[in-house]
């Protein structure tokens, strides 16, 4: 079997090499022959302001694809066939120059700095605008920065690069979805992720349950290859997002991929590879077997036991069916590293190439990228193939047609975070005791009690548990742009589709099933989703004397449909997950289909007077099929204004290159409604009957609300853009406020209605987000070929729940969450932040008794005035007291208050260095590591090293942890008085493990070297760059868990990578 896999992989590589050679012959060879022998031009390109050499300047023979780039010393060499040709010199941040050769062989050129950075073109909704004309809040991320971070998802690479954009990598699984928010969390029950537009097509980025068996789903954004991206614009305020109407409340991310409009011909090849590993070992966090038994023996004795504790007392409690035998001596001699058994050094390889062919009336571009990654968990494999095709053609001068097509295939062989008892995977690591063995030669599987869930190696063995997902996706957009006979008037029409097909399966062997009926089990799920989008709009741009107008008007229609089916089965006698025999299918109830329609009409007017006074307005009217006819349509408006103060005569201050005041006000909506919110739903179920299953039963779901309408966000934004010293220092500062009205919450209906949950959705809440953003870019040094620049951004966001429904007024609504049996809760309450913790307040370990103490809640105040207030009395932290004395943890939310990033770029001669830091803070998280490994619970879990030497021993001790005691049962009642019955110490739903989770991460470092042009030319190359780098190299935090981003999930790995990129 292994031989066949290897052979197919070889065949795949041969196919890629053949395709590469074919494209080389078609694209590169003709270009090389076209150059031929001729006049050789050499020269040096320098900066006019300081005389420094300019590396990377593009030098092209005008009207051809023949060109080169200057090296680190500003030198260039170019062969030309025609002595009368014209050379075009272009460089970002400088004014381009054209120089006629005139028979000269040496041409030195100086380029003047382009201080008019406001002429930069920025992509906005349904068009583009100059940076100078924008009054909204828009951040732009370049492809050069994205490619510096080697990840499977573009979203991960964007972390820390734009103000107002919060991205947290919540899992170390390959291709997993990060958390993404723009200017805070803007809803309680609806989607809070931004709208993503890829080449004009709105794409699905979440809300689908794509996998089974607890495997982390592949991020829909994993299909985007950073090397194919031209730019990313992040639209944040109402002026920028109102044009998207009911989809704009969470912000918009516009991704523009590269095209071949420059009529270039050539090939680019890139490779990136590396290794990853966890930044810790099991011995760093848990005690070994000898220490474990010492601590447990002490807890056993402290509970009044006089006998010697034997492993049987523990295995009889832990193992449900199989009762393994292990002596105490054998247990003391066994020291199993379950973390090492479950994990491995991850490795990844990524290769790709891009081919371009230009011609007089258009161009073609094709790219292919393949990534093969072995995950941190054994047998966790991730493979991704992406291809992209771009074609532009102008049949006549006034018409351009084009197509952008992206295709993705992902094969994800995953490992579950939790899958019953035996297949618990990573999620059960804290319960895998150091003296539990891995192997048993007498077992059918070769493992020691694999069904227990405490054998780390068995829980990731693909012969015992298999989880796989195959995802196919295509995003295609075709467009036509027609410059109409009226001057300044153009028409653009686009049609796009986002088609996603996801097939996933889960199979679990009988040997991992600790629960009856002891048989192989399998589940299969298939999801198909289609998004069809069509829009047509007119643009009119004209300038009359000092007046500049830009008008956009159009219409858009979107259809989203999805179909999901699922089947589960038992009594499967093969070792393959497919459900092939109908008799095996015991649960065929899982299917769901639905579709939604969106129709909108939009318009925008931009006006600028005297190149300094700007007024922008936009309006959109949307209709959505998920809402009833009475509430289906809504209108969203926005207005913005700007004033370029630095262009005023009175503001001509030496050293000030830009001062621009801008502001906006407007409304957007949230349309991420599901059909069941507004319509009566039903489903099929299977129920036990006569010892078996009776499939096909019909059940009614929750009642829908015909009165439901949009959640509406009203936003205010005020900002100042600045530039100093010829834009060597530039940036912006902004304040924003976003009020969300008509929040969709659940309300109660009488039980007599007879529907599930006895609840109905209502528009009954209000929420507010506000904050500020600051970003600055500086050129710190630019002299003698040495350049050092810095980008820094920081954002602050706060929020408050303004209004809830009558049911949730006063005490609010508690949300309970559990993690592997451990519980915690947050609260939704008027006047508080979202995701505020609602926990009993731990104060201290009683120095006299060695028990944990919490504050007693003033229940009279809580029940009458709904105010959290302590009585001043401390009571034991047992189960009964914790349940009755939970308090609102004012100011302690799981949402960060501030976040940002800093990028430093250094270049000297042929070397370049890129360093990115990302940070977030002001939030609190539950330390799941400690909560599951500092309480002995009758010896059924690992023990954290932090407990050693920090537990209470005798009266007067000031300790971090209570006295070690078997079963965590202490001889005190609820009031702390001695009691023979005693009560259990409980850390669930308390602040005992609630910790600040602020962090600073060295997110990425990359050192590169570009071959000198002379060497590259000798090798037949245009340019070649080598680099080495690392990601997540350092983390600075006071959070004591494994990772302040992933917390209880698989931590983010530390990676080292190397690669090269070559242009032919």
C-alpha cells in the first residue's frame, strides 16, 4: 500500500514538471528568442533627493515585454534591439521616467520622490478611487507583506497588519479558521465576521458545519494563494461599507487577485518548505510518574486513609469495561510521554508557479500552487491544490472582457478534538496519566486499553479512527467593461459563482468504543453550496474646472443555495468508513436544503472641489428573502466629507506634506439570517423501535417570526490622515462609534403553543461599540543603500449592551460552556460588555484550613436591584456555594480591548529583513490547562508542575493551591464549619483559573537575499530571491496556559521555513 502511494506521488510530481516544461516552452522561450542580440545598456538608478541607489527599479523597453530590475546597488543591464527605443523607469513611491536611448550604452537615471501618495488607487465597493478622494476608513495590505508569512490561510497572514482588524489564530490544526472581527463584535446571535469579496464575488466564509467527528474544518479562506493576490482592502466605516447595504455591518474585505493587464510575458516559480513543532514538551507542564504518585499519596493520606494506594483504585473508576491490571511498582516504573506519542514534528512543502502571456489586446495568466503539510498530531495530513486562470481581452479599444477563475481542492485527514471515550485525541491529554502504558502485546490492537481514551497513541491511530474531508471549490467571475461614447461614462457588468462541495466522513473502530453496543461506527456528510452573483453598474467621472464628479449607479442580485445530507451507521464489519450497505445505515435523518435571495440597488456620488474639499454620499436599497414581505426591504445611507487642510495657503507648514480631516456617518445591516428564524421548519429523525431504529420520523422545529427585520448598525467615524517630511512619516488616527439596534434575541412564548424550545426570535436589543485607531509608517533610515522602515498600528475597542428583551432584563442571561467536563459561564446583561464572565469570585486559600474561599453574594441586592455586590464574608469554594454565589465580573470579558501589530523592514544591498510583531490585550480567558490538572479528582488526571511546592501544608501557610486531598473533598460545610460529611472543592464556574490573556508575539521573521542581476542573467533568470524565516518564534504573556490564542485547542506551532522565488 505504501508503495502505491509513493508511486502516485511520483507520478504527480512528473505531471507537474511536464506541465512546467510545456508552459516554459509556450511562454518563456518565445520571449527569450524575441530579445536576441543587440545593444547592451547599463546604468545606475538613484534617488534625486539624497543620491542613494534604488534597488528593485523596473526598467522596461516601452511597448515591449523586454525588461529588468535594478540590483541592490541600483545597477541594471538590459539588451535592446532598437537604438531608438525608449526606456521606462518605474519604482513605487517615485515618479516614473521615460528616456530615449538614442544610441547611448550608458544611461544613469535619477528618480524624484512621488510625494503625491494620495494618487494611489484604492479598491472600494463597485469601483476604485484615488486615496485623496476617500473619506471613509480603509486599510490596504499589499501582497508583498502577505507572502512573508508562510501559512495555509490568507487571513492568518493578515494578523497585525491593519488597524481595526482583529485576527486570532485559534487553533494549530492545518487550515483551521481564525477568528476575524472588524471594529468589534456587532451582534449576539448573528454572524460577526466581515463580508469577503474576491474579484467581485461575495464568498462563503463560515456558518457551515463542514466536518464530522470533531475534526477542525478547513477555512474557506485557505483557497486563496497569497502569491496570487494583488491587494487587500479592509473597509471599516459606514461610508465605505454602506454601498453593500445589509451585508456591511461587520465590515468588508475586498481581495483583488493579480492579472496580466500589463501585457507581460514570463514565468515565476516559488517554493517554500519548513518544519513546525510545539513550543513545549510534556515534561514542561506535567509531573512525571514518580512525582505524581508522591502527590497522590499525600492527598490519599490527607483524606485519612492509612492503606497504600493501589492503581486498581483508579483504574476501576476510570475504565468502564476493560479493567486492566497494573501493579504499583510497574506504574512507578512507567513514565509515558503521551504528548510525544500523539504529536510529531510537522513539516510542510509548498510549490507554485505563475505563467503570463501578454499580447497587444490583452493577456493571460495561469498559476498553480500545491501545499503538503503534516500536522502536529500524528496522521493529521493536509493537502491543498489551488489553480487560477485570468484572461483579459479588448476586442475594440472601448471594450474589455475578462474572466478570473479560482479552483481549490483540499484533502484533510484530521484528528478529532474529542470523539467519545476512546478517540478523545488532543482534548483528553490532561487525563492521560503518566503511568498509563501505550502498548500491550496481548491486545488485538497492540495498545494498552485503547478504548479508555487515555492512550494518546491509540487515539490518533488511523487504523482505529479515521476522519477525512474532501473539499472542492471554485470561484469564477466574468466581466465586461465598456467605455461608452459619452466622455467619462462607462458600464461594467459582472457575473460570478462560488461553488463549494464538501464531503466528510468519520469512522471509529470497535476497539475505541468504550460504550455499548461495541461495534464499528461511521458517519458521512456531504454539503453543496452555491452562490450566484450578478451586478451591473454605470460609472461617470468628469472634471469641470475645479469641480470633480464621480457617480456610480447599479443593481445586484445574489442567490445562495445549500444542500446537506448525512448518514450514520453501526454494525459495520469492514475497516472502511463508507456506508455501502443500506442495512448499516441506522440514522439517515440528517438532510437540509435551503436557498436565499438578495436583491439590491445602489448608488454613490463623489464630489471634490478645488482638489481639497470632498463630499461622498451612498445609498442602497436591499431586499432579502429570509424576511417576511412586510420587512423584506430596507434602505441604507451614508455620507462622508473630507478636507485636505495641507493644501490651504494658510497651512503651508515646512515639513508637513499632508493633513486631511475626514468624517462619515451612515447605516449598514446584518443579513446573516437563517431561514428557520422567520419560517416554520421541520426535519426527519430516527428513533429506537423494537430494539432497532425506525427512520423517517417528522419533527417540528422552533417557530419562525414573521415580524423579524434587520439588525441595523449606525456608524460615526472621524479621522485625521497625516504626512510629514515628504511622507517619511505618515499615518492616521480615527475615532469611531457603532450603535447596533434591533438585535435579534430569543423571546419566550407560552408552552401551550407546542413548538420546540417555546421560544421565538425577536428584534429586542441594542448594542454599542466604540474605539479609536492609530497607525503610522516611518522611513527611519534611507542612506548609503541601507533602508529601514516601520509600520505600527494599534486599535482600542470597547462595547456595551444597551438594551435586552424583557426576559433578560435585570439579571441578564447566562451562557454556560463546558470543556472536557469543566464548566464556565459568561453573562449577557444590560450595561456590561459582551462575553463578560459570570463566575464565583475566588479570593484566597484559607491560611488556617487550607481550603479555597470565595466571596459571598449579597443576594438581596442581586434579586431586587440586580447589582453584583459582596457581603464581605468569605465562604468555602464548594459546589453548592459556587452555584449560589456567581457574580458579574465587571470589566473582565473574553474580548480584547486593544490589539495591533508592528512590522519592521530592513534592506541593505542584496539583503532584506522583515520582522512582524502582533499583540492583543485587555481580555481574560479561563486557563483550561490548570483547571484540568491541578485538582486530583481521585487520581484521574495529570498534575501540573505548578502545583508542586505551592499547595497548603499546615496552618499559617500562604499557598496558591488548597491542601492536596483525595477526591478534593474537605471536612467543612458550606459555612466553613467542621463537618464529617464534608464538601467537594470545585473550580468550575469560578475565577480560580481566570487569567489575563494579553500577549505580544513575534509573529514572523524573514531574511532574504536577492541574487545580483549579473549572476541572475548568466543563469538565464530575471531575478531570484532566497529566504529563511520563522513564525511564532516568541510569545510574551503572563497567561499560564499553553497559548493565549488557542487556549484549550491545539497550540499554534513554532515554525522554521526556507524558500526561493524566481522570475524568468
